[in-house]
């Protein structure tokens, strides 16, 4: 399993519409993602309190390989969204968890 953190940077004029725009994106990608064999759970969305143009989308995915496949499948939808609403392309980071013992 991997954890994916996507950073989206909205254009300034769309900051007040962040909720609606990210809901629109989720609606457009949701069926494609949910039907994908790598899908594990719903994404969470966070708006930066200091830089409100910055939106974080965070979710788990089955594997790096299956997520790379999903990224290819969604590329047309993402490109249209980025061109219209974003100041720059999304940044995507994929992480694997370190099994740190936090029970002290």
C-alpha cells in the first residue's frame, strides 16, 4: 500500500470556490477511481490556512504500479481541470509507511 499526497495550486480568482471545484474534480474522477482495482478508500481534502490557493488531496492506494496506471487513465480530465483552474500542474508524492513503534 502507498499513501498519495497531491498538491493542487488554484489560481487566485478561484480560492473562494475551492470546495466547489474540488467537489467537481472528485465527482469527475470518482467513478474512474472507485472502479480501479487499486482503489482503497475515499480521498480527504485540505485547504492551506496560510496559502488558501493550496489544496492537499490525500488518500491510500493499493500499489505504486496501480497508481501510475490510474494517473494515466485520469490524465485528460486532470489536464482540463488544471488548465482552467490551476496556477500550475498538481504535484504528486507517493509514500510508503515506516513501521515506527509509537507505543511508548
